[in-house]
């Protein structure tokens, strides 16, 4: 089972924002974060997020 990471996009760079257990949960969190902040968020797998950091 994959775990997912919600990433904020700042100046075309991905930064960790939150974690989720399922893809559905990750998408819901990304949508909520986007609505609250007006910023852009994407969902990727934990493996793809290796090496990323928090803003």
C-alpha cells in the first residue's frame, strides 16, 4: 500500500506539506489546503518525495 505526500509548489519547487494514507485522502487534503491558502498543491507518492523538505 502506497503512502502519499501533499506538496506545495513554490517557484516551481516542490515542498512537503502533509502526508496521507490513501490517494483519496491525499487529494482531499490537497484540495482543502489549496482552498485555505490559495496556493498550488500536488499529490505524489512517498517514494517520489524522497529528499524533499518543508518550506
